[in-house]
């Protein structure tokens, strides 16, 4: 397994753990998982396609960085969602 694949595996693992925590904290679990997986599938598919077929001349690194940045941004949004669920539950009690 190449080093790039290990980086992506680590990114997706962190994202998956955060998505699992958000799903557990969410009221509408199926909707949360469906929306997040569809979004992740769309941008991952786009960047994996370009990483595979449009990576000539060193541009593969650009697509890899875009993919990792997208996963990181999605992770950050989910993390903010988890924090907001904690804030809402403490205000309601």
C-alpha cells in the first residue's frame, strides 16, 4: 500500500468515526447518514476519477490534496454539528 493510500485511509477513518458520532447524536439518523454518504460519494468519485485518469505531469498530487481537503472540510462541518448537538441538549435540560 502506497503512502498516499495510507493518508486517504487515515482521512476516511477519522471522517467515519466523526460521522458515526454525529449519527448517534442525531435525531434523524437515517437522513444524517444518507446525506453525508451521498455528499462524500460525489466529491470522492469526482476526485478519484481525476486522480486516476487526469494525473499526468504531476497533477495527481493536486487531486490528492483536493480530496484530502474536501474530506477535512466535511469532517469539520460534521464536528461542528456534533458540538451543536451538545449545546442544544444542554440548553434544553
